[in-house]
């Protein structure tokens, strides 16, 4: 969060505001603490096997980690997520750029994109499982196909919003193609790539788990299905929290630093 | 010896569509080396289009535009200052200058910013600079390619007059130092009177030269009286062109 201050030269410069805090913690961390406190209160008020306390769940997480199941399942889910994410981003960005630049291709493929955006994810998974069997390839392909239209749409809109003014600037100064790509095209595209990555990743996390639940030989979704059969809510909470921790680590150690670096010029404006 | 090139325009036809009359038809203009020529005319007459043709941004025309005998599209890049500053918002002032020419070092870019009075703002992003400062960066960028030809498209539009005088004096210094051939597009006779050696008044469609006024008194020797005389002369021609039947 920042505000603009005028300099003596008439320019504006950003000034960082002091981060707001609650109980001495940044607001984001304080909200998580509040959530755990609320959970503990509910678990105390309604003691039941179906509402374990945070401490019991942490204990379960520890034992699942020690016996190796949690890490093994997490590894399978993360590798499926990573492969689907990378393939969908690379393919989706290429197709999105092509559609944004070529009106004929855009008109030709836009119906496919609409279908892809609206066919329920579970339908694609079921069809691919029937065609290809309950295989790793079918699962990853199903996840990729679900995410692909989201990436294509975001990138296509981004390319269509490119400013022609900057193309004129490049032409006037005879900027070589490589330099134009690096200094004009890529910076305009990056906000859309990051938006596609963020929304796409949120989608993939969820879809991978559902597809694992539907048919796989391991992974968080598969294990949650097993816990469901035994009404083991403690195990479900333990896996969910472990999963949430991974999401937060990725958010704060990867996504936000990358966004901060790439979009620094935009962040300073707000 | 003049450093700027001889500029020759011979445009047989320039049209945007076949349904309308061409914007330019058998249009000719010659600009002497290292002279500053103002293209004056009402908004929409085609002044900016002419500049885009000379810069090689728009190559869809019939005819020949030559810079020292070399076709414009094959000539080294001109220094171009657009109506808006047109800085790349994701690059700092320094990097905006370096963006248009790979060989420009950071030190050279900083020196260019210093020459337009922006020392200390090298790492500022465009949105952190005022409108006037952004125009100065655009000027520094245009001169950073060591242009022999400088193309200025309404470089003072939407700036208040005190700021315009400020930037005009910077521009005059840079022109005196680099001695490029300059085409200045403006709709204000005042800008032409301060910066140019000659004003070409444009009107109608297809565009025609309704007057070609050489000012006589050198730029640096002009008194306020000279400036008023030149402005009056240009505005008189413009008024005549506006009232005359096309």
C-alpha cells in the first residue's frame, strides 16, 4: 500500500505507509490466527469425533508425515499439478497469442474455447478415464484440458489490449524484433500471464483433487476419499491443512515475489 | 557544414480508403539541411500523417520520401517526439532512453536526462513524473539516437504555456547543439515563430501548401516584436486559407 507525494519538482513519488497490524501481527497472519481461535472455540463448544480440535489435527498431521503417507500423497498431487500447470500455461499462452494476433484463427477457435470454458470439468475427466483408462496420463490430460481455455481467454484478451502506440514507437526508432519482444511485447503480456497463472493454479489445485478422488492410485484427493469412507474427519482436516500450507508457501514464496518484481511499476501506482 | 540531411517529399498519393479523396495527392516539400520547418495547419489536416510517413511508421503511400537521397524507410532512425510523451510505463526514465538504442549506456542515458534538467530522476517511472517532465524524457530519448533528422509531433500540446516556454528553451539548446534537420508539426503559430526558420501552412483535402513563409531573422536573434510579426503573418495566412473556398 502506498500513497503519492508531490516533490518540489512537480513529480510524484511513492511513499510506503506503515503496515497495519493486529495483535502485533500483519493483518494477513492475524486473520489466520483468528480462524484457528474460532475453530478451537467451536471444537470446545461441540466436542465430537466429527469436530477435532486444531491440536488433535496437528498431531494427526505429524503421525501421517512420520509414517510417510502424507509426503508421498503430497508429492503425487504436486507433481500432477506442476505438470498440468506448465503444459496448460505454455500451450494456452501460445494459442492465446495466436488468437489475439490473428482474427481468422480467433473466429475459428473461439467456439472451442467457449465449449472448453463451459463443459463441466468432471465430464472431461470421466470421458478421458473411459477412453484412456485410470492412468496418470489421463488425469494430467484432463486437468490440462480444463485449465487450457482459461489461459487462452486471458492471454487472448491481453494481446488484444496491446497498445498500437508502442508499436509505432518501435517502428519510429527501428527497434529490432528481439528488442521489441523483450521491451514492448513481453511487459504488456506479463500482467495477463500472471493473472492466468494465479486463476489457473487455483483451478488446478481443486480439479486435481477431484480427479484423484474419481480415480487414481494415490494423492491427496485419493486419500481424502479413503478417509471419507471411514468418516475420518481428523485425517481429512490434516490433509486439507497440509495442502493449505503448500498453497500459502507457493503464494508467498513464489507468486507474490514474482508479481512484485514483474509488476513493480504498476504496484507503485496504487 | 550542416549536419542535418536534405529532406525531399514527393508523395503522389496517400489514402486511407478508396471511398474518400486521397489525403495527399502530388504533394511536394523540400527541407534544407539543418533547417527547422514548422508544418502549421488545423487539427486533422494531415500534419501528423506526414510525419509518420517521413518516420517510416506508415509506408502505405505512392511516391518517394528521401533523406539525403536515401528512401526514408532505409535511412537511419529519426528522433521522434510524439504528441503524448509515449514513454514505456514499465521502464524507468533511464531505461526508456536506452530502450530505443541498444548501444546507449546507462551513463549516456543519465547524461541525456541531465541535459534536459532531469538529473536525479533516472530511476523514476513515468507515472512518478509530471507531464512536463515526461515530455523532457521524450526529448532526451529522441536526441539519444544522435538524430540527423528530428520529427516533433505537437510536442507541447496540453502543456501550460509557462511549461511550454521551459521545454522550448531546452529544445532550442538541443537543436543548436546537434543541428538536425527538424520537422515540427504544430497548430500554433507561436510555436513555429519561436522554434522554426520557416513555416509551411497546410490546408484542404488533398492537402496543399497554402503558404510557405521564411522568417528571415535567425531564431536566436528574434525580438518580441519579430515574434509578434511572424505569428501575425502565419495566422493571417491561416485565416485566409480557412475562409477561401476549397
